[in-house]
């Protein structure tokens, strides 16, 4: 009975630590983004991005779609996309979708990465820069081979938001936080059970060859998998918790977070982009291969650089950081 009580007491402490860490990051940023949105910040950003859209084969109007995605989330970007009612080819939607998958919700997700010890500039560079590089590569490929030039078919029509009041927005945010608390509780409980059953070690052994290529340590294996499948907020939040305890070295946290920057929420986000007519191979396998190649190169370079330089420009330990 004492063992069970200790198990759940420890689990509750971990749940509180992880959720409080995430909420402290997310709540102020959500409020700031709402103010920026109300003041027309998204429109200003879209004006900056619009000319760049044409370099990857997209209409300049898609700058507003990506600007909304960068500052809010994929759902927000998709709603703007649907409302533009502009006919695009499957290739164009796949390029836009790939950019949205690699770079979205930057204020929140970049802050989570920073809390885990990764420098903000590095996160922004890999996500925004990586998005343009992948988009340019796809555009050149499609243009050269004349691939996927058929019209894209949108399968999803978002419901119109009836209540746009601040109260409705606040209630919506509270619901999101409640869902996140529930998901984090379930994840931490599952991880503890996996450890007790020894399944965590088995998963680490099976994934060791793949993770070795990427430079992700076995200690970060399960948390990285959570991030890849469910999202950076969940995987990153758990990684922050482990990094603070010193269970995972700063360099391994950096590699794991860099992978999650490019490759997270692989199931939900991919399905969302498919609904607007994107090509599955492009947004799933293309993103997966691109992420693995980029992170393999970064991991290889980091191993060749001295820890002092890495800690100065790339990451830092968060063990001694106080809340």
C-alpha cells in the first residue's frame, strides 16, 4: 500500500511540475499573441512574407496563410487558407503544407525549446530556414518534373466561429489547458508503467540504431517519440522536466529538441494538411526524410564542436535554472 501511495504521490508531483512549467510559458505568450493579432501584427508579417512566397512557387496571398500559422497554429492557418478560396495545384498545396508543418506556433513552441536550454535564434533558424529550404527543394523538383500539377481538392470546411468575443476566446483557451493537463497526466502515468514493466528499455534497444544516427540518447528516446507523435508541447514539456533533474545531458536535450522542431505531431498535423489536398508522400515522407537528414548533419557537427562553444551559441544546461 505504501509503494502504491508513493507511486501516485511522485506521479502527481511530476504532473504538476510539467504542467506548471508549460503553463508559465504558454499563458503570457498566448495573451501577447492575442494583443498582436488584434493590433494587426499578422497582416504586417504577411506583407513581409508575401514576396518570399513567389520564390517557392506560391501566390503572394499565401503569405497571410503562413503568417497566421507562424504566430498562431496550423488550425488558424487552415481557416485563412480556406477563406482565400484560391485554386492551387496539389504541388502548391504540398509546398505550403510542408512550410506550415515545419514552422507554426513559433512564439509558444520556440519558448518551450528555449526553456529546455536551446537558444532561441537556433530554433527560429532551423524552423523558418528549414521551411524555406524544403519548400524551395520541393518547388524545384515539381517544376522540373512537372509533377502533381492537377488541381488540389479541399476536403475540409471549418465551422464558422459564431462567438468572437473575448469571453468565448478565454473559455476556449481554458478548455485547451484542461485537455493538455489530461494528456500530460496520461502520458506521465504511461511512462511510469513502461519503466516498471521494462518496456522502456526494450524500446530504447530497438530504436538504438536509428537514434544513434540522429544523436538522440537512449534516455531521451521515449520523450522524443512522444513529441514526434503528439507534439512539441508534450514532448518538450517532458524533456524540460528531465533536463532539470539532470537525467538527460544538455547536448542530448538539444539534439532531441532540434529533431522535434522539425518533426512533431506527425499524425494529427499530417492529417490536417491532407484535408486541404496535399500529397501524402510529400508532407509525410518528405518531411520525415528532410528532418532526419538535417538533424543527422547537425548532430554530427555538434559532436565535433567543443562543449564550450556549443554552450555559448547553441544550448545551455537548465539543471540549475530556478522557476
